[in-house]
């Protein structure tokens, strides 16, 4: 019996040693994988084999980093409502005026003015009291006048003139109704198409008399 017990004990000891050796070999052969952060993926969203893991969401810029959209200032309604104009062509009545402010022009432009037909040489009158800012020869407008109104906010533009009134010069102060020029067909008006091109612009800086927001003269002349 002693011999049988000894054989059983040796067999058990052999099995224990084999198991320990097997565990040690497996532990040494298993590579250690470093931990990585994997973004959470919706369980309902399948990920195909070979599909890269989604990137993290970009950080939205703060409100201070987003440039503000430019704001276009509307014409000053108080300035427009108080202006008192006369029709700037001698002998023309308000019922003869035609609203051409929104009419299309060449190169995709909008007219932004009204045309007042009249015979060649008809006197052009100052629509308001004001100062002559610029006498200018323009390719499109021909012989032109820029006049600043008394409020220093409105510029009146007269174009296609045949000529200026005698003695008119830049810096002159003129009175409403004073003759400042004569109707013509200069610039791109076309030969024989005698009329006054008349526009009004609200400007923020009178020194930039050419850069303003055009308003329709027709309602101001037709009331």
C-alpha cells in the first residue's frame, strides 16, 4: 500500500508541475497592448471593416471669434422727409415726371436716378440751397455737377449737361432755383437725347461725395 500511495502522490505532483510550467509559457508569449481612448460609437451605427474611427468633434469658435456681418445703414428717414426740393429743370411740371429709378442700364446696372427730358439748353436749376462740391467731366455722365445740400448729408448729382452757368465754380454757394447749368446730351446720353440725369445720395462723409446710398428723387419731386 505504501508503494501505491507514493506512486499516486508522484503522479499528482507531476501534473501540478506541468500545469505551472504551461501557465508560465502562455504568460510570456501574450503581448501587452497599451490602452487607448476610443470615442463612443452609437450601438445602432454599424462600423464596416476597415472604417477608421471617427475623429473627435471640432471645437466651435466662440462668439468673439466670429466676425460680425456688415450692417448696411438705411437712409435717414428724418433727413429725407424734411427735404424740400424743386424740379431742377425750368418749365417742367411734376405730372410730366417719369419714375426711372429702378430701370435697368447697361452692364447689369440699375439707374438709381430719374431722367427729366427737356429741349437742349433748357436751364438746370439748383434743387436746394447748397454748395457746389465738384464740377466733373465723366465718361458716362458727361458734364456733371455734385452739389452738397444744406444738411451736409445729401449730395445732388446733375449729369449730361451741355455746359455750366457763367461764373459757376467749385465751392460756390447756390440758392434753390438758381440756374447752375443747361440740359444737354453729353456722356452716354446719346446724340439728341436731351435730358437731365438727376440723382440724390445720402453720404456719411461729404468729402466722399461719390460714395453714398442712392434714394429715389421721384417721390420727393412729385409730391
